[in-house]
C-alpha cells in the first residue's frame, strides 16, 4: 500500500506532536525510521524479505483488520524493522531475528511447514502456545512474542490510522468535556 508524501508528512508531524505531548525527546534516528518505514521502495534493511513477511503475518494476528485498518495494513511490520535497525542495539536486533527464526522452527516441528504456510487455525494455536509459554514454546519464545506485541502496538498506534481511526484523537488544548456519555461502541480517546 503506497502512501502519498502528504500522508507520510502527516504521520511525521503526528509523531513529533506525540513526542512533545509525552515529554519524550526522541532521537532524530527514531523519527527518521518511523517516517521512512512507510516507504516500500527502500531496501528491507535489518530484516530480509522472509523475516519482513513473517513479521507482517505476526503483526496481522496481533492487530487484525476490523472496521479499522490492521497492523499489517498500516505497515507496522516495516516500522518495526526500521525501528530495530535505527534504534535497536545489536543484541536486540539479533534477539528479534532469532525469535522470528524460532517461530518458524516451532512451526516446522509442529507441522513440517514454515509458519506462513500453516493454516490460520494452526498459526493461532501456535501463537497462543508461545504467548502462554506452553510446550513446545519456551520462556524465551514467550519473551520474544511479548516484545513483538509491544513493538506492534507502538508501530500501530503511532500510525495515522491507529491514532485517528482506532483511537479518537483530541488535540491539545481541546477543552474539557466532563460527563461524556459512553456507549458500547465508544472509541477510546487518545489524549
């Protein structure tokens, strides 16, 4: 999914505002990685094509497409790859790559196929086993998957779609609205 320069600039501006709002001093490398993560013409960088594709399948399981775009739709897998390359330590980068390889190893041991080739139900069952630390997964596999979920949430909710369509963004200063009526389908507010 190609994004226009205007959408990328909007995302960059939103991230800068988010950083300022949170009082976080992000490095230029982190912001550059986030801004360039949406550009599919760039080389994959840290993650090769297979690792990037596997990351895409995994983030799609973590935040699937519903009435709002999912993590794969907003390019969270590319953002994760760029963030790891620009901001991750060599140990974090290697641990992430090893975690991806381990997911494929578990899938091979379970079904004789790589994770991406498994039917949807088998993928979900294996991810539940990894997330819960059940056999055949180990505690290290569980730690990797939890880190991946953290990266996915960050990448998704700092995307334009995550911040404006999944969450409802209220710019500051937006004023106080007390006693806001909540319904079952009321979106969470991103303030």
